[in-house]
C-alpha cells in the first residue's frame, strides 16, 4: 500500500474514505448465487425440458400436464 497523503479538509477525508472502501470492495470475492451455493441446477430437471419454459404460461401448462399425467397413472 502506498504512502497516505496528508489530509486537510472534510472533502479530502470523504474522498479518501470512498477510495479506501472502493479498493476494499474490489478485493472481496463476489457472492455466490443461490443456485451456485446449492450445487447448480439439477440435471434431471433440465433433460427433457423444452426451451420455451422461461415464459410463465408455458411453465403453468407444463406443470398442469405433468399433474394430469401423474393423476391418470395413479388411478389406473
């Protein structure tokens, strides 16, 4: 770390603090996402998923179909 400048005035103090905080912030590791902390996306869920499931209506339809299939199979 370099030599700290002589500080005079409130604005210099604020600027120095901002710089030190910014430099410290750069040294921190980025936080992991929830998915990364849990080990990634489950592969079995993504195997036969269609590419248009990012739309809510498509997800609702796919879930409804899956529920209907499971109910039909349990009552046979």
